[in-house]
C-alpha cells in the first residue's frame, strides 16, 4: 500500500511538471499551425485523458505534435476552413484504428537502436538551442517550433544571434536563476534531504519565477515582464464563452476528395511519429517496459476521433513531453491521465494564473531536459561500437536537427542499410591462398551486389593454379553469381586452372553449378 501511494505521488508530481511544460507547447503548436489557440489545449486534454486511458504505454505523453504542423497548415488552407479540417482529423483517427487492427505497429521494431538513440540526442539538441532565445527573453518564434528553417526566415542559429541583440534582462535573470535551481537540485547534498524533494523542482522554479514577476508587477516596476514574455492562454469571460472555444467538424466535407488525402497524410505521419516516440521512450524507461504498438495505434486513433469531434488539433505521442514525464519521475500512465485532467481543470478555473507564468522559466526546464537527452557518454559509447553504429547515430541526429523527425529517421535508416549491405558485402566472400592453391568461399547470402568482387577475384587467379570454390556455407547464392562461376569453370581449362566445387545444401547449386 505504501509503495502504491508513493508511485501515485510520483505520477501526480510528474503530471504537474508535464502540465507546465505542455501548456505553452500546446498553444505554440496551435499558433504555428494557423489553428485556433484553444485547439492545442483541446488536443493536450484529449491526448492525456482519452489516449492515456486506452493506451498501454507506461510513460509516453500524447498531444499536438510539432511534426504535424506543416500538414495542419496545408490541410486548413486546401480545405478552406478549420471545420472541414476537423473532419479530416476524425477520418485520420479511423485510419489509425485500421492500421492498429492490421498490425502496422510492427514497423517500430525495425528501427535500429542507433537511429532511436540518435533521435533522442537530436531532440535534446533542438530543445537546448530552440529555448536559448526564450531564456534570453526573445519570444518571437512560437514555443514548440522544432524546425531548423523557421517561417520568419530565420534558422535555429540566426535566431540565437537575433536574441543576443534583444536580451530582456528580467527574463534572462529569471531563466538563469531557474536553470541554477534545476542544476543545484541534482546535487547529492540536496537529494539527501527528502523534505526538499517533496515539491517537484520544475514546479518550484515556475512558482518562484511567477511570484517574482508578480512582485515586480505589483510594485509597478519597469522591470516587470510584458505579456509577450508570459504564457498566453485564452481566458473565457463566462461559461458560454468557454463553450464557444469548442468547434464541431463539418461533416458535409466528406464529398471533398482532398479531405481523404489530408486525412490519410495525417494518419500516416501521426502514426509514424507515435511509433518512433514510444520506441524511444521505452528506451528511457528505467523499468524497460515495452509498449504494445498496435494497441497504441488504436488508442491514438480514438484520441484523434475525439479531438476532431470537439475542435482539437490531431494528436500523437510526443517525445519532448514524454521525456519531461520520464525525467520528472513518472512511474505509470496515471501521470498522463492526471496531466490531461489537470490541464482541463486549470484552463477552466485558473486560466488567469497560468497566464502569469514567465516563458523563460519554462525554457530553463526544457533546456535542462535537453541536457538530460544529450549524453557525451552515449556518443562515446556509439563511437566505440564502430562506424556501423556511430554513423547511423550521427546521421539521424544531424538529419532530424536540420530537417524534421521523419526525414532524419529515413536518413538514419538509409545509413544503417548502407552499413548492413557493406558488412554483408564484405563477409559474403572470402579468398585465401597458399602458394598457387586458392580457396574462394561463399558465405551467408551472396547477392548480385557481390558480382563485381566475384569477377575481380576470378579474373585475378593466375594461370596453372588450383582453385577450390567452397559453397557449403552459403544460405543463398544469386543466379548472377552462379553464372559468373560457371563461366569461370568453362574457361578454366584454357588457362590451365584446375577447379573443384564444393556444393552446399542450397538447391540451385546442385542444378546450376557446372561440373569442372
């Protein structure tokens, strides 16, 4: 019972931290998508409560995803109205449920560990660099923007340079103090004092920064933060105004052919984002629990149907909030569900209070989370494993950082595939010799890709030599390879070469290899 209460307390604590971080991200992604601001909040609530309830992922958090921003912008523009786009979200959810039933979730298990780890490192770098302008008080770009090339014609690095020329001193002071508190709270001396850890340190940071700015505002100090440097949450005047934030989809849009294209695009991208995210979060899980991916696709589908029906953005499992959830000490999916409930209660009862939170304090928490994801020890570990592990890791990191998550993953997968083919290419053929006696051994799978090296070796055997072609260890030999060997056997007598063939169990060898 005591252990259960302890875990519940950890989940509640983590849910509060995710709430604080997730709120501006939900708003920022809605802003960047060209959708109503409250649509991001709706997606966050649905991602927490609905997806959290149906999902069996222990630690992942769902909500509006930055990876879907471009699709949302395109969808709203091409369909002509946000209400029509909402129906596309509902259809996307239906597609995801179908993907779950046909067991498409197995795709996640084919992503190499080096690519998954590279993705986490890239997200960490993006968090650090994207939050530097916010900690400096330069809040021009929206929270949650993960793109290297931004819509304001800046990129991640030039945005930092712009921020250095427009520092807001109060925001910077709040951000630096917040970062200092986050770091000092990880020292052994603080960790030993249990009473200091009763309150989650990110919550402590947010409370202190909010109180500090309130004092500056109360004393009419010129140092107070303006509204542009605080969380900007839509505040309803009354219940009727609050209800107006919710929007019904336009069901008549079903006759528009474009809506099916948008819905399918949303379903595929949201599903891939989710599968990659849960695979990555499972790696961060201290208990190494494995998420049933097909069940996750169904849960995300239900979430998108609900979100689309009440006016929310499409949802997916997102790495940033999930990483914050892990680092905050969550132990089960109760954290996600409680986060959704708290988000709903907060926007209903205390939206004004939430709008007093300085963005620089939240930026400090995200920078701290980023440093947790970027591990020099891990980079050295992948380097020590060899180029076949290190290069996909680095390629994924750079690819995601400069483009987007899905493009970066594809780059990492292609590099992994290159090293796989290269490894098989090298190990498939072995040639050794003792004086004028040569052995060419075919191992594993010998495909047409090995044809150039086979031809090179066969042509290099000197005249009047003795050659053994050993195929006993081959599981597969391409017919092109067999043809090359047969040509060599046919021409060997004219060069005075004696050839012996050792055939394996692979049936075509018995049928197609010529007798010397």
